[in-house]
C-alpha cells in the first residue's frame, strides 16, 4: 500500500546539534566532579555526635561545623530542587533556617559554639525528616 501523502513529505533531516556548547559542557563536568552523593549514615553520625549528652572537644568543633554545613547544603539543594520549599510551609521554614545557620560564623567561645552547632544539628535532623515525609528523600534511619 503506497501512500501519496508520505511520498510528498520527504525532506532532508536536520543536522544534529549538541544541546550545550563547549563552555556549558565544561561547567557541567565540573559540577558532576564536585558532586557528592547524599550519605544518610554520615548525617546521622554527625548529628548524633553534636547532640550527644557529652559535647565534643573544642578542637573538633570546626570540623563538625564544616560537616554539618555540608549536610545543610545538600538538604537545601534537595529541598529547593524538588520544590519542597515552595510546596510545603514547614519545609520552606526549615530551608530558610538552614540558610541562616549555614552562613553563621562559629563563635570562639566554646559553649556558644556548641549551642550553635546543636541548633544546626537539630535543623539538619528536622529538615531531613521533613524531606523524607514529603518523599524527597528515602528514609534516614539509624
């Protein structure tokens, strides 16, 4: 069965063009190389370490602050990337709090630094739980 309609529609196919130029591809490659997968075990370990009854020693606080900041960054990216911050009032509040805490400088005084890290750890914990409840993350369990 020959169709006269199909025969008359012949035209050359358009030449394929890559969706990104060289500069954009290099930027994408850099982002992929810097990406670190979400590690729920590390998140729970770090939150547990700072929320433990015995506060960590002073020399560990800067390292814990950096790790907790990394968890906050990942969780904020997940919350924003999935639209949870726009769709859910509690997620939006937690994302805003996470951004504030992430930008804060760790105080020099030990008790103030521990207090700030505990607020950060609580925010990490609450935001991860909220993102799990919204289906943005798989369950984060010990």
